[in-house]
């Protein structure tokens, strides 16, 4: 975005005023997603120990209001895929308050042993998000 | 009488509420014969009394088979990891174009603009009144007299696929390798008859979704689950009157 252009600034300013006056509620929900502030837009996909879980940064930062240092680097390292390499990255650990279970304890957020399919998108969800064809069923074969 | 006139008719009451298919069939019969004979004569299945609030679980001691095999599906635990499907394919030699069990996905509204994902494992329901057995012209598919498992005799199957059309659960496919229809048999030939206590899918499930068991064994987990106090148990497509033996519940 070029913010040093004066005429553009004027138009943007006018639009903002009109927007605030008339469509205040509408324009409020149209905040652009900024990866620098809210983390990667693409979902983090875990395939271990089971396929597959999708973590959305947007849900946790932009929507729920968490900041980066709430989770990084104490609960999760910045590099995607680090947690799933560890042997204790299991549901049992989550119930003990590790990883996602730090917040998903039934107090701060819904408990890890409830609403399974909220995070678990499954093989179907994994294939949809990665664009992969279902296993053993190549596209276009009759 | 035109369809518009039908709409003006009074409600017939819920005691013998027919399914949509039955209504369509009756309408068809009326059009052909011009005479309204009545549901029990015209329809393929006799009128079924509403199960009411008691649910689809049969009364204890009235199970027609012994052991009476069943599968209880704790639906909300399913995460579509599909290990059950992998185990089934491996155990029962299922080709890539067919399935004996699969997982369906639904979305359910849980608030304005909010949705939740629901995974639903499906397989042969080993019905007490199986429509597939009823239509098979060669008795290639039959109810096992002892266990109640709906089985296939591949040698007898002529591949007419009538059973595939009759099955309310889409649980059958034509296996090219056998030149016969194939389906879930609760792993009877591959595991249960060899002394295993669980089917391949049930053993592979990491979330305790599929509980295989014997309803005549009151100490079995399957029996206990569907008789748990304050729990709702349902079956798929109860309106067909097939009396399925795969029960669904949440946790």
C-alpha cells in the first residue's frame, strides 16, 4: 500500500469518514488480514500422530485476540512442524495441559477432549486443503 | 385427484406415518389402478408402528441371534483419520474403487454463521429385516442363522446388483475380481471366526468410535453403551423398517 500519495490519502480519508458514518458496522468487519501481525494465513497442517489437524492462526490471533508471544516460543516453536516431531505430541499430553491443552482446558477455551472435529479435519480435510486426490482413487480414472 | 388437492387433505396422524417413498409408491399405485386399496396391500413393506420415544434399541432378551453382533458408533469421537478404512482394505482385500466401510462428512449449524463438522462412519447395518436379502434372486446374500451377519456366497452371485439398489445404506459394491457383489461381514471370515474379538476397523480406531460387540452379552461394552442412562441412541434411515444393528450415539 502506498500511503505517501496525497490525493489517494484524501480519497481514502473521505471514504473512511463516509464509511464510519453510514456503514460503521459493515466496514468494521472488513479488516484486512495482515500476516505480520496475525501469523501465516495458510493453515498449519499436522499429520502426526493422526491425519489431519488444521490450525488456523486467524481464529486464534485476529478473532480470539491472542498475540504471538502467547504461544511462541514457550508452547510452540516458530518453525511449523516442530511439535509433531516430538513423541509426546499426543491427545494425552493435551489433557495434561501441554501444547494446545495449555488453553484448551475447558476454562480458557473448549476442552481438548470435546468437539473433536473442530480441529481434526481428517483425511478429507487434509486432501481438500492440500489439493491432493484421495488415496487409491486417482482423478479421472474410470 | 390432483396433487394440489392432496395438499389440502387433513393430516393422517403420526401413528402410522408413512415414509416419503411409501407415499410416492402409493400415489403411483393409485395412478395405475385408479383405486386406493390401502397401505398394507399396496406397499412392499407393511405399515410399521412408530417407534415413539423408546428409540431403535430392541428389548433385551428379544434379540433374534446368539451371538447377536452389533456395532455401536460413538459418532462425535470420529476424526476421519480413516485408519478403519485402511485396516478394512488390508484385512478384506478391498479394491480402490469400492469400500466396505467409509466415512461421510456433514456440516451442522451451531449458531448464526457458525458450523461444526460431523464425521459419520458407515458400513453394512446387518439389518434384522435386510432389504438386500429380500431381493436377491439366487440367495447369494443371506442372513447367517447363528450370528445374524448379512453374508455373501460369491459363487451364487450372478452380479445383477439388485441388492446394491435395495440397500438403504449404500453398503455394497461390485467387486470385479470376484465377479460378485462384496460387502462388510463384520470380518467374520478374516477375524471373528478365528477367535478375534474385534473387527479390523474397530481394532484400528484410535478414538474408540467403533465398538463391536454381542448384544446378548449384557457385560459387553456395546450392550452397556446403548443402554446407558440418559443417552440418545439412533439408527440411520429407520423409516425403511429394516431394523439395523449399527447404533449411533454421541460419546
